[in-house]
C-alpha cells in the first residue's frame, strides 16, 4: 500500500511541476475541478447530464489551459524540454489528447448522420433525446479513455502505475481545488507564471 501511495504522490507531483506553470492554466483547472465535482454529484441522478458537464465545461476548460496557455519552450525550473515532458507523460500527452478530443468532438456528428449509431440505439426523436444520446456516448468515451490508458500502462509500465494513474485522474478534481484555489488571485496581482512557487515547492519536496 505504501508503494502505491508513493507512486500516486510522485505522479501528482510530476504532473504539477511539469505541466502547470501557467496561472491561467491553473485557474482553468480550478474551474474544471469545480465543475467535475458537480458532475460527480450529478452522476447519481443523471449520468448522461453529468457527462455533458464533464466534457463541455470540465474537459474543455482543462485542455484549453494545456493547449493554449501552458508554455511549450524550455522548462528552466525542471531543466527539461517540452519534447522530453511529452515523452515521459504518464497519462495523455498533447498528441494523445488530440486523438481523444477529436473522437469526442466528432461523436455528435456521427450520431446525427447515423441516428441508431450503427444499431446501438433506437432512432432519437427530437433535440432533447439527441442531446441525451450525446451525453450517453460521451459518458462511454470518458470511461473508455480512462480504462484504455490504465490498461495500456499495465503493459508499458506496471499494474501499480496504471492503478495509481487511474486513481489520480478520478481524484484530480479534489486535489486540483486544493492546489490551485489561489491561482485566480495571483492572476489578479499580475502573476502569470509560478516558477518561483515551483522552486519553493521543489525545495520543500526534497527537504
């Protein structure tokens, strides 16, 4: 159990220090985490609506932070290139995210063209039922994306890394709120990057 917790802690620390330098990115992660928590609660009553919130608000805000605001140049704090960070990314790096987000974005168009989704559904009747079906599809894509990468990590790393990553993803909303709740206030003070904070946290991490 201690090995699992150490792996989880390392994955969380690496994710933060390598991929969350931008205060805008951190603020968008705060928005994402808050809406994900709402989606988690809603999952007990309306899973398809929870999936709509999770993808349209939580995932889009989170990935916009990574794609458009996170620096892609040399990381002086961690002494690592962007290419190196993309290579060692445990979860979905930017290239994998493009594939996942493309599947997500195209799925409503596929349903529109093929109302039964190749025999899986009965044809939808009206806009409300179409939206409901989209939510159901997005729920499956979300679960599938999590399961696929977890099992993939079983083979390219080990089972512990895969399970730790899955646990990290599922608990990220709560952890991100604890990490990034101050990010909007730093932005209001004109602080755009938190390299100094990263360095302080690194010193604390290593004693």
